[in-house]
C-alpha cells in the first residue's frame, strides 16, 4: 500500500497500525513523489490526502487516473462535502474524513481490495463467460468493459456497479443494496457516494443507441440498468 500524506507523524501512526492488520505500508510526503511511486511501483492501493503542499491531492488523483487504474482512497477534511464529492467525481474509489479511526481505515481498505480482486456477482450465462447487453461487453475475469468496441477506463467501484446493475438488468436495485454490495459498508441516507459513482458511470458509458439512458434512477428507491427493449421506470 502507498500512503501519500505530508503529515509524517500521522503516516507513522497509520503504518504501525496497518502493519498489525497485515498491510505493508510505504509512505511518501509529497504529491510529486506520490505520483512517481504509484505509477512505477507494484502497489495494491493508494491512500491519498487531499491537502498536500505543492502538487495537491486532486492533481495527484487526476494524474493517476490518466495513467493507472489503481484503487485510491482519499483522506478529506471532516465536513468538507465538496472535497469528497469532487474526489469521487474524479475517480477516487472511496474517502475517509479526518480525523478517523484507524480500524475504519483498515476495514475500508479491505473492502476496496476485495472489490478490486473479485467480481461482486456471478456473470450472466453468456458467450465466453462475458456479459453482453446491447453494445456493452463485460469481462468479469479480466475486469474489463468494452462499449461499442472501445475499452472503458472504469474505476474498480464503477466496474462493480456496472456488473451488478447489468446482472439484474430491468430490476431496480436499492441504494442500500448498492452501498452494501459495491462499497462494502452500511447505508447512510446522508452519504451521496453511490449517487456520485453512478453519475460518473453514466457519463462514461453515454446513452443507448436510441439516445435514452442506460441506467435510470427510480425516485426514492435506487437504480436500474434498462433492459433492452424496455423504457425503464420513472426517473429520480
């Protein structure tokens, strides 16, 4: 694991705690060095602080997302909802407000790594073990998605969202279920993370061939992937 934070004391505390949880932590204290290490190293995940001197956390995240699919958990200031939303919109997999309980950090890291390593649902019984729905092709083994023949640059969360929604195409999946299955935590009505991830996924996939949305929000319930030939339900 790579930890990018300019607070040396905090890095030491996190490293010592996570070592007890079987995490091998390497810490760097600047955004510039963090980008170099993250791209060149063999890390399973990055923990990235928003408030970095020089090259800030958002700049680091932007650079990583142009060059890597490595999962990223961002550390944000408590109560700064805009920072959290911005990070998710830019491709972060999760966030944790400071100050935080080290145990919660460990649990969230484990949830992200589980999502990255294994598909959350069994694929539909389709050709060559892939899920194909209209012009979307999902390869759960390689965790790769093609849209209209073009490989999509999805984050691990976005991949898992799409896999779960496509598996249940035509059926509404509640926000509670999406948060539990995809984010690996309990649902909170004030947490907009899943909505931001769905919004990002929609933007990347674009519209269906007829111009309609692939993923629809159902008011007060959740989301569904529109089954081919179906118009979906009422939008949120």
